[in-house]
């Protein structure tokens, strides 16, 4: 029996490529299918239990909750792809935001852009420092960032308490406050979402066409158009949700600014991962670091880059978090945040073992976590039940990851 | 043997005349003269002389610990020899790093193949040498070139070059590793136990591939424990025993019995060493 069939490499009919898709499915690379089904089940369940769930107001609220989980999960994804982890990301992002909030306060009165820069610079510097220790001293990332989880919480409490405001510093500056709490106009919502989707569709179609014109296998045209149609429809649905008036006394509509922030971060991170050498090397190192080293890749440099990118992403996440809370307090639970971040990434389909995952997985996983928390609150489930439900979803996700991993290395 | 002497033969390369060691045959692509390697007090290689001609398969055989792996690592730039000289196309060279070996045109396929299971064939083929256009990966150019190289080597068992390498069989993985090695205009391909983990039909495929490489004028060094494979594929044989290269020459000078003698005792009454 010849292995994996004896189809010549030159075959380019659609059937081969369809079989290729099927093979990927069988290898355990199921993509987003299972998690999207899971999300749908959750949505249906919550909607049946409480019809408020699918209202425009609640969905917008859910998306805002999700933006923070998504960004933290994206931050974590850079390291999960390497087979590393960052347990400190919750407190690090909160610490960056703390500095921004302090600098925007009456006492310093910095301009918003400078404060935001300081926040991101802080988290980036911390990411770089931790990465440096892990790479140069060959320390396990689990331990270094566990120390970070404790240490940066200490710095956070110290910084906040030193302000003498009773453990909480409110965000009084308008731009940072508006990040989550203000909306684009309905027209701007239409323009932004439709433009984003148009760009994305253009990329998909162009990719497909250039493969076809170079004589390479490509997915059938109908799959491409189905993707485009799905994107356009979900874009329109999103616009309609955001543009529905969700205020009770005053008119409140439009997309919260936090969502474009997430979309831009997602686009940038996905670009780096899929279209640049740096992204390719991060996957290679996560898959087989020794092979990457022998291929002449400076493994340490790209590992450090991932830690830096984690820092940058965490900085943005922290700003959204402070904006949503309307301030920052010394009671921030960065430990819980980081666990939800890892859970989001893994639920979305990113492997804990390195080398497998995408930025978009963080988005789906973040939406699942936000849905659980939002829905459980709506149907008045206790915090205890919320924790248990999250745990079950996480275990299911990790089990699927593990099974997929086994499936993908089976030699036939 | 480490004293430089005059070149005995026409240089195939223009440029400054460099001294070749005594007895260096300029028709050899690679010549080792008096290569030794110490690890502390342990002498892993003792004054090894070896000529590797282009377009031929040289089988490097020997028991475990005979120094085969150390020798190829010295050629591949992983270990720096403690003494001796390496001549490449008649010129004296020093190979300090794997990158230097690669630049000369020496490619090594290790036993573990150094492939990333989570990347597809194209991504593995170009790992570390990606083609880009304005800083962005040029996937189409890489995929076309991969298909070209695989077709060129008559590797026809993979159904899609966008298949993950983790899903390939042992023989296919070996083929991908070899294809990657020869893609960058390599002149010498070193293969460490290429058939060790393979079944019968896949072994045949890989041996076929090795013969095709040699037919294209590429010099091939194959380390193998399997004498059947060695006699099936080799043009020349070199036997190592306890760090010494005890015998080398065209395959017709050997038969399995004399090869076993040489491997186990370092000498054989049947060969004129």
C-alpha cells in the first residue's frame, strides 16, 4: 500500500484540494467549526432563558466585555505559539493603565496621547524584561511570569496607594474614558465596518485570484464567495446591532470605540503572523525550535520579539480595561484576568503546546468567555456556577486541543 | 600530513592559487587531509583522509562510536576539527559554522530531519530562506518553486505541497528534507541514516532519490548501518573504526563480508588497503 496515495504533485483539479481540506479536518485542524458551534449553543441557551440576551443593548455590552478578553488573549497568543506562557499579563496591563490614569490626573495633567504612550511603553518594557530573563538566563516562562504576577501586583498597589485616593483612581480625562464609553456615530459605524469588511474581502479574493492565475490549486470559487457573503452579512448584522437605539431616556447608538481598536489590533497581529518572516519564525520555533535554529533562524531574537509584542498588546488591553471600569483600583484581579485570557486563547483553538493557533482564535475565544459571563449574569447564576461553567468549557477546549495534536502527528 | 604542498593538478576555479595538501586529488569535490578531533582526552577522529568526488555516492560505514557522526559534523561546520585541513574544489577552506558550510554548497540532512511538523511542505522547504516581496512573504513564488524542485527530483508521492509535514510518512519526510537540502544549489549532500526508520518500499524510494541526486552531479555522503542499502546505492565506500578511516575506495573493491570485517575489526584480509 503506497502511503497517502500516489497522486502526482502536479494535480490541480478541485477534487484534490477539496480532499486536502478534508485531510486537514481529519488531522484535527478543525479550524473554528467546533468553537463556533459551541458559541451558538451558548447563545441559544441564554436567549431561551432570558430574551434580553439578544437585545442590541446587551449584545453591545457583551462585545465591550469581549474586547478586553480578546486583547489579553491576543497578547497571550504570541507566547502560546512559542509554547511559552505569560501569567503576569493581567497585572502588567493593569499597571500600564495605572500609570496612564495617574499621569492624566489633576496632579500631572498629561495629554492623553502621552499617557497612552507611557502605558504601552511600560507594558512593552516589562514584556521585554521578562522575555530577556527567560531567554538569556534560560528560566522557565511559567516561573518568571509567576513572579511577575506577584511582583507587578505589588508595584500596582504601591503606585495606586501612593496617590492617597483611597485605593481607586478614577479616569477623569475624556479620551481615555470615551474609549469604551462613547460611540461612533451611526454613519461612522457603517463606514468603518463596511470599509474593514471590503478590505478583508478584497484580500481574500485577490489571494484566490493570484493563486489561480499562477496555476496553483485553489479552493473552489463558490467557497470564496461564500466566505465573502458570510463576512458581508455578519458586518451588516453588527452595524444593525450597534446602530439600534439602546438608550432608555436618551438616544444611545453607534459602535463603541473599543471595537475598532480591537479590529485594528487583530488586523496588525494577523498580518505579522501570516505575512511576515517574523510570524513564520514564531510558528517554526513553536513547532520545532531545533529545526528553526538549524535553518539559520536567530531563535532568541524572535522569541524576544514575541515577548515584546505580548507587552504591546497587553498595554492596549489595560487601557480598555481602565476605561471600562472608569478608573483603576488596587483591587484589580489580574490573576483572574490572565486565566481568562489563556482560557480565551485556548477555547478559540490556540494550542498550549506551541506552534498552532491564530489571532482570530483569540477573538472567538474572547467572545465565548464574554458570552458565558454576560449570559450567566443575565440569568442570575451565582458566581460559583459561572466559575464552574468556565472551567468545563476550558477543559473541553483543552481536550480538543490535545486530541487534535495527537491526530496531527499520526504517521500513516 | 598537515604541511601544505604544491597543487598537483589544474585548478578548476579562477582566483588566487591556494596550496592544496599533498595527494589532494583536484577531481574531488571535497578532500579531507589529516582531520582529527579531540573532546578533552578522547580522540574521536584520528588523522582522517577522505576524498569525496562529485556525482558519486560515498557510503560512510562503521560501528557505533566509530566517529562517523563526528566526521560529518566537522564537514557540516558543527564541530571545528582540532587538526587537519579541508579542501573544497581544490581550495583550502575552513568551515567554522553551519552557515559557512551552507554557503560553500554543503547541505546536511540529519537523522531527525529538522522539519517543523506544524508547518506545511512549502513553509518547511523555505524555512530560514523565505522569499519576500516588499517585506511580505511571497507564498506563490515559494509554492511554485517547491513544486518545481519536487517534480525535478521526481518526488511524486505528496498530494499537496500545502500539506502539513506532520501528516507525511517517513519516506515523504525524508524526501522533503532532501529536496530542501538540494534546493539551494548544494554540491554536497550529507545524509545521516536516511533509511533507518523506513519500511521496505519507502527505503527503495529514498535510495532511488539518492541515486538521482548523484546522477545530477551532486556528491552524496550517506551514513548507514544497513549494508544492503549501502551496496545498493554506493559508488564508493569509506569505513571508519575507532576514529580511524581504515579503508576507502570504489564499491567494487568490497563485498558484504569484507565490509563487516572492516567494521568490526578495522581490517580485512580481503581488501588491499
